[in-house]
C-alpha cells in the first residue's frame, strides 16, 4: 500500500461537517451516546464511499450486526392513586343519619348516604337529574332512570325517554324495596348519579350534620397514575401506548396510557418554569394496596421490529458527513458508510450492512 492510501484511510481530527439524517433522541439519551461514540475520529473515504480493506491489528472489541427489535422508552415521575376526586353534594333538606366508610366502594342501587333515615342510592349515568321525574315527562334523564331500573331488575316498561304509567309502577316498586315513601316520582335530591361505581375518598359531613351541601368526595375505582409530562415530550406520547409502572417497593406492573391532556399548565419553582400536560396511565395486576404512592412510569414510545443494529459505540463520524462503521473481515478491516435510524438500549438501527458482519467497537 502506498503512503497516499495510508493517509486516506487513517483517522484524523473531526472537521466541521454537515448535519446528517440522524433522528433527535429525546427519550433514551441517544444524542449523548452518539456524541461519545463518534467524538474520537472522522474517516474520509473519497471515491465511492467505501474504504479499501487493509491488514491491521484486531480491534480491541467487536460485535456482530444483528437483526432485532429496538424499543424507545421514556421514564417519568408519576403518582399512583384513583384519579381526581369529585364532590357528592346533598340537594335536599334533612339530617345526615348514615355515611359510608372512607375507602369503601359503592355500586349501582346501593346507598351513598342517608338523610332522615332515607337512603340516597347510586345510579349510573353522565347526566345529573335536574327536575322531578313523573308521569308525562320526556327526556334523556328519563332514559337514564329507566335504564338503571332495568339493570336493577325492575320490568314492565320500555327503556326509552318517556315516563309512563309503567315507569311509575316500577319506581313505586323500587321505592318500596328501599323503604322510602312510595310516591312514583323521583326528585333530583333523591339519588346520586355517577358514571360508574365510586370509591369514597373523604367524608365532608358527620352524623347529625345538615344533609345539604357537600357530603363527601369520591373517585372511580380504577387505579391509575397521573403524570405531569413536559410539553416538549407531548408529541411522543399517545393514547393506547404501553407502559411499565415501578412501585416504591421495586415491583412493576403493566400500564396503558388512557389519556393525554390538551391543557398545558405552568409550574414555577425558584427561577425555573415548567410547562406540562396531564397524562393518565391505567394499571393492572396491582397486588399491593397503595391509596397513593410516587412511582416511576416507563412509557414505550416506539418500536422497530426486524431491523439491523449495532452498538452505538461502533459508529464513527465521516468527514464527508454522516456516519460509518469499521467492518472486520478476518485480519483486515475497512470502513463502510451507514444510514442510522432509531437509537435504543445502547444500539442503533443501521442500513448498508449485512446481518452477521463483524464491526469494531472502539474502547
């Protein structure tokens, strides 16, 4: 080999270069890994962009080009709980005569509290009752009442938006079973409406207090994690993404992103202002009874299956721009240009190589 050829292939100081098509690494620290991997050398190929094989000492470390699945993740702080609590407000006169225990679960048809010894049962729905339901009344609130009566086992009426004599008879049977005054009518203060079963978070009244005003606060019964996510990362998270939640004792459970907030909130601490959106993550398989706990949430943002990958440390910068690797072929080595893709788990997706090739990983 001539001195000219040796000079062309030898590493030299990294000159200014144009930006290569490497993706921005916001999730796994890939930018830092990339900088560390290529800071030591820049290789000039010239000609067709492929270095000529030359004999040399075996590199200190090597790795195979493998076909694998790369997964990008981000770990953020979260708080495990039951979601945001909402107020349950009494809408009738009287005195509180019974209250549930904090932490208890209440399902359809069961009492949320009692006023003057009359139970206030829970109905499922998304529309609060705002008027007295009686013969001749029509509307979505009538349908809500009839749907709940049907689910509770009362029959003889059609589930629609019309309150008929048949609806009145079902209401009378229901009131009799609850031990209430049999009127055949339902007033707004007679029931509590929620979109499903509820868990009592905190009692706001005591026995003997007036029944009007806030009686208690309640949450849903599904465990979930709330994450205040930096808006800079919002575009990388979407509903339905899988997640792993690490509990305070080190155990992990599966999770899924159920919602990504649309309203940004600014929080100031000292001289720093952070803008975040709320992300909700449902959890399953939770065996420990934590009412609330700080947790770490690892969200899978992207997966690339069946791609060729090499260790990030195998990359070298090219003076022409972009990146390459040192391919080891027996006692000879050569430099080959590659197109980089996803970075994850200390590896980088590459194009321009073949599975099973050996590449140098400089120490």
